[in-house]
C-alpha cells in the first residue's frame, strides 16, 4: 500500500489505473460463456471510475452528438412499482434525463455515471476522447484485482454493500434507497477494489468491447443499481450481461481504457 | 468524492500476484435429459394467422429501422386482430436486459419454477404489444386455445401472454392440457403465477408461496415435481377459478 501511494505521487493522471502486461486468471469453472482460463494481456490503463455525466456533457458540447435515445426516443427507464425485469419505455428519456423528464435531470448529478446511452453512443464518446471500451478480459482482470473468486474479496456476496450501489430490496415494487441511492450514485461513493478501481460492481452495467454471439447483441458487466440478490445478481467478476446495441437503459454506462 | 489520490501502478504480472486461494465457483453441466427439457421449455409457438403477410411486413419494417423491428402504425393498422396476434407473438418490438447465460439447472425436468424463463433474448414486448394483449384478452385466450389444440403445445410466448393478461379463465383448459401428457411443467408455473398475481389467499398462505414468491425466495426458486405438488397446485388453481366464477 505504501509502495502504491509513493508511486501515485509521481503519476500525473489519477483517473486511470495501470494494469501491467502479464498472464491472468479469468472465468469460472464450467461457465458456458466464460470458462476458467489463463489469458495473456498487454499492459493497459483503465478508468478508475465510470464515465460521468460531466465527461459525457463535454463530449456532447464539443461534437453536438445526438444519442440513440434522443434520436429514436426508445429509452428504457425505471420507476418503483414495476415487476421484476420490467422496464418502461419513455420517449423523453436520454442521458440528460436518465429516467425521463418527469423523474428529473442530471444538472445536480454531474459526477454520477452517464446512463441511458447505447453501446453505439459509448463508442462515439470513445472515438472523441481517444479511448476505447475494455475487452471482456480486460474488464474482468480489472474487476478481480488479482482475485480468482467470484467477487474481488472472495465468495461472500453479503459484503456487496461495502463496494457497490445495488438494489437491496427483495423486489422492485417499492423504492429502495437503503444504501443512500435508489438510482445511480456519484462515482466512487463506495469502497474501491484493491487496485483502486471503483464501482466495478453495481452502479451501472459497463459496456465491454466485442460480441459473443450476434453482432447486434452487445455485452455489459458488473451489474447495476437495479440488480438485486433476488434478480440478476450479476454484480460479480464472472457473469456477462447482454443487451441490444441500440438499447438505452438507465442502468447502463461504461468505463474506458486508454488507447 | 471518495476517490483516493493513489492510482495503483501494478507493476507485477500474475506470477507474483497473491491471488486468492478460495475455490472457484463450479458450474456442473446438466444431464442430457435436463438439457433436452430446457430446450423444450424455451420453444415458442408460431401462430399461423396471416403469417406470410406479417413476416413480409416485419421484413419491410426491419429494413427501415435497421435491426429493430417496430412496425409502422400504418402497416400495423392494416392487420386483422389475428394477424396482430401473430405479429406480437413472433416479433417483440422493445428491449430487455438480460443475463447472458445462467448456470445449468440440474434436473430441470423435475422442477416446477415460480417464474417462466425468458426467451426473447435482448428484446421484449413493447407497451403497444402489452396493451393489445390486455385490450383483447378474450380474443387472445380463444386464439391461444385454438392454436394450442392444433399444435398440441403451448409455446413459451403463449404462456407469457397468459401470465401478462392474468388469464384466470384459462385455468380449466390449462389443467386439462397439462394432464394430457404431464410434460410441460411450466403450465403449472403459469397456474401458480396466476395465484400469486391475484393474491389468492389459500395460495399466499401456503408453504409453496413462501418458497417461490416471498421475501426470502429467489427468482429461480422451484418446487420439486411430484404427484403431491401437482395435485396441490391444480386443486388450488381450480379453487381460485371457482371462486372467481
């Protein structure tokens, strides 16, 4: 720890964590999509936090980019009272109003992760910012921070509340703000993993580069504020979620890797 | 913001990382019989009503909307009720967010789950489609009966539609259909979802409800399929139906 802190004093950029070239363990034994294996990756620098509304606003201001949700009016939003895995279509929702105009904007949430953006929107941001999305393996290596377990701290899912903004209620019929946040939390509101990466689990599902099946299907990892122990407990280092590349959900965001 | 100042420079490769020694999560493959039942569970029914016409319009609208197929209002309004039903059953026009793959379920053919599986991949019914099912529930139930009797099967999409509209009126039909071959345990799931959704008191007070739908349950919770559970589910479902009629 002291070693790391000393190093940090000489690093100009504190928003990225450097992962060195090497062999790393990923996956889980018998997992259909993500079997246990050792992989080799070249060094990369990954964002310590998810991309924020502030950062996305800078991109939009510079490029006048129009997101898929703004163009197609097809965003999927949440409000308490919905059955499990049910989302609402809201033509007013976009990154500026992640759950629709009636549920408020991001003016006072600029340090929250950007959401209600599609995979295509994330790619557009990356192109502008001269960064890229992490590969499945890069994301997983960063989330594990050296661990081979389902969670970076081990196998006990009950510790999730220390590290992640998730949904703690049994279902989504009533609001759950028991950890201080019903929707997103400001990035780095919870404890980081041992490599100093925040919100690798929970807060927002993070898009990864590449496709496992069809090209129209993209993938995101780490779970989100919506995910609960009861439904979609994907706030871990193993599982991989899927979504349509044009879909803009209010629990989807991304972090980036330096090119 | 609690972002610590330190950016950890990770200078050492795997060989010297102190990786946790905890045992990895193990995914045990399911048996061939279990896998075959899984495949059976996920099968949809393709309605025959105006199928060629509907497919043609889907193709036309797909080209317009890239790879998301939302039929234009004009084309949609040109469909008959039965053709609209076909469209909704074969073409969900909104999005869903899914876990890509679940761990294999052991002995799936011996389990009665609390919820139906999802097989529309990253798509789901839109509000327009759900509204259609609700607004035309009598017709939807009749069409499903007719189609299921012809194909000798109630596809997953049909069962999802029945749950969507809480088709309690279908209980006798579903019970009779299930008794024909005792194969499709998801029919029992539909019956239990009706009882859970309508808060049918004898069911809500039962051990089964606690196991499948209470605060301590998980979404994938199940009952073992055996004669006693089958009898109990059917008896309660018929009780609910009789109470409502």
